[in-house]
C-alpha cells in the first residue's frame, strides 16, 4: 500500500457562527465547536483512507478563548499518526472577528478515527509519509499520546 503525505489528506473547513449556535450571552456553545472539530477531522481521515471513517475517541480538547456569534471559524485538520487501521488527527480552531480582522486560536483537539471497509470492519490505512521536522515532531508526540491511551485501556 502506497503511503500518503500529510498535505494530501489535510483539510481546512470554515464556518460562520450564527445565533442558534450560541447561548444567551452570545458565546458559541462548546458542543457546536466540538461538532465542527469532529467534522473537520473526519474529512482528513477520509481523505487519507479513502473510505468511511468513524470517530473512536477524542483524546484531548482544550478551549483557549470564547467564540462569539458572527465569528468566522477556521478549522485546520491534519493527520499526526497512522496505525494499522486508525489515525490520530490534530485539529486547530481559529476564530476571526470579521469586522476587526482579529484572529484568535480558540481550541485544539486530538481525535482518533478508524477506517472501515464495506462491511463496517476496521480496514488497513496507508502509511504516513513525513516530510519535515515539524511533521516528525508531531508524529513523535502522537506516538507518546497513543502509548498513553493504550496503557490506560489496559488498566
């Protein structure tokens, strides 16, 4: 099976937040941001595996600043690590105030997706081709997270 680069499967997804996404104070619900994170990660996973992929876990999700009604969300999703049938995808969320142009790093998350065959069973995915020091670092960090996840499952 031929490998793929991170750029071949990366995804950038954008969304303008609306009143139905927010609470009375005008802050967008964390669950709405989570949904968009999951969707962006699913695009990256599917692009890499070229088959249906499902969320297996959200390893870590950190919110750094609020998102408000009318903000333009940009979600950048890319593969950090590939296993036999699973992939770790990192997603960075940025919120832009369209009136001022100010952009803030709003949230980051790590998700694990599993590729599925036509019968809904785990399917082997292409290996990941790393092309830069940054990609190597992210892959190394993802391997440590995976090791920790697997050790917690065994407990």
